[in-house]
C-alpha cells in the first residue's frame, strides 16, 4: 500500500497552488478578464476537477488569490514557483488549524507573496 509522506503532501499543495496562480495570471493577461473573475473561474474549475479532494480545491483557489497580484510582481518564473512552494508549505502547516476561520486562503496567499517580496528586497 502506498503511504504518503510529508514531501508528497507539500509537492501536491505546491503544484496545485502553482496551477491556480498560473491560470489566474493567464486568464488576466491573455483574455483581459478582470482579476476577480479570473480567480472565480479558476476556483470553479479547480472545484470541478478535484471534486473529491477538498484540500486540492483549496490549494488551487489559494493559488488563484496569489495569481490576482500584479503580473509585473513576478520578475521571472522562479519567483512564481517560489511563491507556490511557500504557499504549499504554509497550507500544509495550517491544514488542520484555523478550521472555520474565514480568510485563511487569502492570508496564506498574502504571506507567501510578501515573503518572496521581502526575499527579493534582501537579496
């Protein structure tokens, strides 16, 4: 039987976070949709694709919140990947905490974006 490890969870959260972030940015840039509508469509699509996995749904939607940031924020792809990894780790840490607390996904997206911004300014 397959046993999930810590690394599997973090990779899963980070990849779904990255998908949400990329899709939201893509819809905004390519189709000139408003950010809120792009995020809503990504959340809807994520909930339909991952209809049995609520944690993946939340991670995609959280990634779409991070993707709502200004496209000029990401200097290159590495920063978007770093935001996704940080977001995946933060989501993993708080997956059993803050249950029923509103704003958890937005706070995670904000924290991961702010961390990358601070790292960029320091280095």
